[in-house]
C-alpha cells in the first residue's frame, strides 16, 4: 500500500491510498481522477501520460520498457520525468510519490 498524490490540471491535489500490484492508471480510475488511459494499459496510446514531480523519485522507478518509451514519444507535453501511468505498478516503495496530470492547454501555450 502506498499513498500517492495526484495533482490535477485544475491545481487540486488528491491524496489516495493505492493498493500494491495495480497500476497508477487503475489507481486513478478507482479514485475518479481524470486520467484517460484509452487503451486500458496495452501500450497502444499515450493518454495515461503522467509526470513524476520529483526527479529523484523518477530515477528510482523501474526503467521503462522500449514500448513505453516509443509511446511516450507521442505524448503531448512530454517532460524529462514523464511516464505512462498504466506501466507503473504500485508497491510500498512508491509511498509518498507525487504525480501530475499534464495540462494540455498549458502545454499548448508553451509551444
Ligand atoms: Fe494506453 Fe497506458 S493506457 S498506454
């Protein structure tokens, strides 16, 4: 079990209890967090794109598989600490992790 903070595009932060063994995408869905996940975790979209707020925590995560990196390249507003939510499985070590949902509108303005 890990406590995960999701920062929503509207600035709201939701702290949720995430059980081990499910993906961050599933955690989001269980808690009404608007992370899309169009392909339901089969690495065929990039709509479950999330941004890990802390670079050190990002570096501790298991490396992404090549398929994940390929999909991430297509993600809108990609950052140095971007991952796909459906590929990160919860375990005790994720406790305290803060992830941000990308704000498509803001990213569009930056580009
Ligand atoms: Fe499609 Fe994660 S839900 S890649």
